[in-house]
C-alpha cells in the first residue's frame, strides 16, 4: 500500500510480517481461549443482526470491547456492593452498574435522581430486548474454565498417624520428607561406607515404596527447579541411586569405564599397520594397502554396492605418497577382546570401505594368513 | 390524603417494578444468551465479582449481548447508508456490494457514540522514509 522503493521492499516487508505473524501465532497468551470464545459469540450476534461477513480486525475489536464491558459491569457492581458493606453482589448492584455504563448513551428515567432501581430504565430496556430478540444459543459447548488441577497435598503428621519429632511442631503440619531423600554422607572411612551401604540397602528394601516415591518427587522437583538431573549421586547412595535408576533410566548414575561391555567400532584393516603392532599405533602405507586389498572382502550378509578392487588399487596407487600417521594410544587395544580367542576365522565388519558380493577363496586365504599372525584375533562385532 | 394516595400508588408501582424484575430474572433461566455463562463467569471472577446466583451472571450476559447488538446495529446502519450513497452513483455496484461487511470504519463510528474511541490505522508504510522521496526530489529541483 505504499509507493516504496519497489517490489523488493514490499517482498521483504511481507516476509518480515510473515515471520512476525508466525511468532505472534506461537505466543499464546493465558487468555487466548476466552478471547476466542468471545469472538465466536460476537460473530454470532452480528450474524443474527444481518452481517454477512466481517473484517478480522473489526471482529477482534468488537469482541475486546464486549469483554471490557463485562469486566466493567463486574467492577462497578463489586464496588457498589463494597460501598454498602457487603462482599457479595446483589441484583441492585448490577443494576446500578448498568446505569453507570448506560449513562453515556442515556436511558429513560436517567435524570430522575430518586427513582427505584427495580423500575430503572435499563431494566426495562433489557426486558424489552429479551422479549424482542431471537434466541441465538452459543455454537459450541464450552467447558468450565479455567480448569483447576487437583493438587495432592502431603499428608500431615496427624493424617499419617505419626507424632511430630519435636514438641514445637504441631501435628496438623505436613510431614517431613523421608530422611533418605535429603541425607548426604560426609567423608567417612571406606568401612563405614560399606556398612552404611549395607545398612541402607536393608532399610531401603524394607521401605521400598516409601523411599522411591519421595525420592522421585524430590528429584523431579530438582529437575523442575532447573538443576541438573541426578546431581546428588555419591558413593554412599549407591543403593538409593540404584533404586532410582530402576525406575527412571535417565536418573541413573553414569556408568564407569569398563562397567558395561560395549561393542567398539572395528577399524578396517587398511588402517592397521603390521598386525603385531596395532596395539599402540596405526601406520598406513602403500604396501599395506596392496596386501590388504584382497582381504577387504568380508563375508557379510549385508551387502552394499560392490566395487572392483582393481579400480581401487589403481586409484590408490596413482601418484599418492605414502601416508604415515601414528596414533598414540595409552589405553587398551581398539579391538576389544570379549570372548576367548578363537583360531577360526571371524567375520570382519567394516566401518569404512565397501562390502563386496561373493566370497573368494583367495580372500579367505589372505585373511587367514593375516590373522594367524595376530595375538588377538578379531571378534565379531556387528554394529 | 393526596399524599397518602400518591404514596400508595408509588408503593404499588414499586411492587410492580419488583414483581417485573423478579419475573424477568426468572425468565432469564429460560432464555439462553448467546454469550456463554462460563465466559462471563470467568471474567467476572477475574475482576472480583462474587455471586453464587446464576441469574446475575445471566443478567450480565444479557446486558452485554444487548450492548453488542446495539453497537452492531449502528454499524450496520452506517454500512447500509454508505452502500446506498454509492449506489446512487453507479448501478453496477448495487449488485456487487450487497454483502454487508463489518468494517473497522463503521465500527469506530458506531463505537464513538458509546464513548469508545477505536481508531484504526489507515495505511501502513514500509519505512519511515516512504513518501519523502518526492519531497527530496522537489527540493533538489
């Protein structure tokens, strides 16, 4: 609608408005539901009067004005009731409120100061309106809103049948949480820790449910308050943590290294050096590539697109300098030994490289030779 | 004596008014206002209006409905007046503009009578410098 710089600026504005509109759409206020219902009701009233369509902005404005009218009636009626030393409103309070609001437009008998409220002009207008207007029920069934959640309160001392620990605490107050939920162990000897853990496991086993729920609630509250999940997991609380871990895996304490057996990725043989030396370093050379070529054909049920080894050999040989990089590993070998060593040939699943169709006897032989030289034959590690 | 009769009459009148009001409130339970009760109760409770009697909420709902109906009627009259004014110029528009549309302009005129000032943006500009180009051109020239 502007004589701007041209279509680019209009387009840009359109996109920006679009984004803003999308952002606005996402931001739903707390009153969105009520406003929507008000819009529908006002639209129905307008339709009943003869309007066939409306501008969205006009409908929004009229609905907003209608809502404000309701609030204004309520406010004035409430203030009149309070003025008369009452907390609950009366029909006369409402009529007085209506008179106040109608005084702008005017109603019959407005100038009469001492008229009775029940005979007020607004009431007569209302009666007339109800008599004339056709009844248009609201289009939808509205639930009672806002919905109030049922809060489960903690039981008090009296309700739980317990006596408060001290005299100064009355029995109608809610119970203290279970000591396991908040007790943390300070630095102690290992023996003490062990005995403590044993004692605690016994305790926990006895009060299985009682411990679990408050602990979970406590941890959930911690999470809700923004603190990290599973933050208090100390050595002495192993039993408690275990209980928590059983119920909620996300709250379980992190696993120590070596606790759980995890299949590690298998490096393709071409990244391996001299087989005897692969514990500590990986050196890649031309010759290795050549010798290992034939063994790059595993016996796998899963196959991908085949690739001819000759081409790869050509690709690899043409003008490529020999690569030498050493990876220093202080840790265990990358090929993890999980079961007793087998002399038989195991399948090798490649992390990189192509899988090939078909089995060649030559390949088998090459691999046999290769792996017989190793101390630790590879395990089957299907990833 | 005359004062007594007039007093008597006013008393009767008051009784009639009270009776009419009571009857009206009772009839409200039969009449379902377009504005749902839950909505009215929600806003009234928000504002501090306390009353367990559902007839009062119905009363408020009916009053609001009447208010909106009055405003909409005025807007409708404005719209029809504008259409009839246009029709006098061209006969073609008579067939096209039969649709009655609630526009912001009509609404703001209708609401002004009720003391509600609703002003709508007439147009939107891309940037603050829009429209100033012509000014700068003339100043250069």
